């Protein structure tokens, strides 16, 4: 880690500023992804350095888990999917080309592809489930309206905030997968439109349109639910 | 979204700029036109409000903490795979040289082992034992002895003779089967009954001038039309002019013919 950081600072001080650095803010220890640093990390991984691989896992697992959790809606599914993402990433690591894009975009693309596969596999299961019983990790499959009724009861602001979060999470799960993935990448992962377009393999205009529609639909969904409760 | 123009901006253009407007990336005249359109357009105004509200909801979501054992599980499922692969490669390199004969034996054993394992099961062993027992009993009853097999002549003439013998035996056996015989005789009877009467011969025989004493029609020789057919013994006493022997006054005896069915 010390070596990567020193290389990063050296490159930041003397290297070309426009190409080598990709300003992607990610959660975790590595705040700014540098193409050269990540490329070196990947080379070490391919050479068999287990410490480098562990560093990649430590850096990206939280981000991948959050994407999976918000898309799949369940903590168990998110854990399984995160493991699958890393297994696939490990196998295809030599195919990563740092000149084609940021490592985080590559990782997100792998995650998104696996999520699409997972969505297709579980389509039949979801069709049999009730809309109101969208599973959440911290809820006991309560209907959305009941969750909102309960949220006025606890006086603690933290509990209330958590329950609001679960309500929004449940509403997010009711959006179509195209809108949901665009919202997750933009509003929860703070990716820019170009990177999202690269991950979703659609034009940037389509990405913006999906984000607008997704936000509006989510707001209408929550407003309608609140209106029913009131 | 309806594509109408309001305050110099079309709804499609508004939709494209909506994300940038929410992100705060619009400024100057473009921002003014955008805001003016949002205020005047019935469709785009609520859309802007909803999109801002939706973004607000999503920004309120906090990051979820992954399970504590997730990193360990990921490393176990990935790094463990690497070590195993390397070990496998090393093991392959360290394998002793094996001859092709041993390899063939090993591959054959690999194919035959499942079959042999199936055969070794008690139920299959019992089935094979019963089949062998039934075969040996059948051959013994049929009079086939293993010693006879050694005396078999394989010369062409001998084979032909054996074939002819066997064929004759089969035909004989078939023709003497009771059901075959009954069916044949029934078919013959039906044919005779069903066949239309033959038109009379073109010229009638002159009985007066017939001195041959031959019957008109050849008599059909059927010896066994029925099992209980009465056959009269020749009784020359009927003819008064004929010679009369001692047996003239013999009674008529019903004779039943039996056909021996084999």
C-alpha cells in the first residue's frame, strides 16, 4: 500500500495529469483511482502476489456489495453476488486493459453483467412473490404502507431515518431494472454519465433520460404510498 | 413526453438538460430558458419537481455495511483456487513417466470399472446364476450333451444333410399339430360349402350307351372328414346277384377312425 501511494504521489507530482488520473471517487481507502497504480496492482495480482489481490478485495468489496444490495434487494443475495463478482474478476483479471478505461468502470461492468444474469435467473421467482413483500435485510417482509405507518411511532431520529431508508430501498426495488441500475450508479455510486454509459453500453442521452425517469418514478411511488398512509 | 415548444425550448431539450440542471451544471441563459420552460410547461414542471424529490430520497440512503466475513469468504473462494491450480500443475509436472500400455490399461479399467461394479451386485449375480441354471436344465432335458458337440461334423454335405433332416422334422411337426390340421380341414370344408355349384357340363353323358361303368365324377377321397364318420364295411350281401360268402349276414359295424395326432 505504501508503495502504491508513493507511486501515486510521484505520478501526481511529475506525471501527466490529464491521462493517468481518473477522478473517480469510490468508498474505501482508495479515494482517487489512478490508472497506473491500479495497473501495477493488477500486474502484481497476475504475477501471483496474494497481497495485491487482497488489497483489491479490501478496496472494492464495499462498493460492489452496495451495488448488489441495492439492486438485488437482499443482503444474502448481495453477499453471494459479491463473491461471484470477485471470482469472475479474478479469472478475467488478465483481460483488463488500463488504456481502455478505469478499473472501477471495469469492475462495475462485471458487477452489472452478473446482476443482469441474476435478474434473469430469478425472474420466475419474483413473479410469484407479492409486490408488497419485497424482501429487505432488516425488515420482516412488511408491506410498504405498514413500514411507513410504523415510522411515525419511534421517537428516535436514527431509527426513523433507518426506516425511511428501508422504505426508499423497498421503493427502489419496485422500479424497472433499467431505471434502477442507472439510479444506483448515478445517485448512490456517484459515477459520471460517461462511465455509466460505458457500463450500461447505452448512449449518454439514454442514461440521462433513464435517470430522470427513475428519479421521478421513485418520487411518485413514495408520494403515492405516503398519500395512502395519510 | 409531448414535444411542444414553450419559451423557446422544446420538451425533448428540457429532458436532456434535466439531469444537468439538477446537478447544478446549468448557468446563464440556458438555465433561464430551462426554468422558464419548467414554469410554463404542464408536463415538464412536475417532472422537474419529481426528479428533484427522487434524487433527494436517494441521497438520503446511506451506505450499507457489508458482512464481516465477506472479505475472508472472497479470499477463500479466489486465492484458494489459485493455490490449488498451482499445486495441480506442480503435481502434473512431478508425475512419473507412464508407458502407453499402462495408460491403455488404466483407461480400459476406467471404462470397465463401472460395468463390473454393476455386475458384481447381488441381484445381477443371482439373475445370471438363474439363467445359467435354466439353460443347463433345458439342454439336459433336450438331450443335448456337451460330448455331442465334439462329434459334430462340419463338412458341407453333413451340414446339408443335417439341414434337410431338421427341415423335414420341423415340417412334420408343424403338419401334425392338431390346431393346424383342424384349421386346414375347416378351411377346406368352408371352401367346399361356399363355392357355387358348377354349371352342368355342356353335354350330358349318355348313360344308356355308357358301358364303361365308370362313375360320373371322380370320387373325392377324404379319409377323415370327421372323426366319427361311419364307414360301412363292405357288404357284398347287398348285391343279390353277387357271390355270398359266410359273412353275408354280418352286421353293419360303425367304425370310427381316429387320427393320431402327434
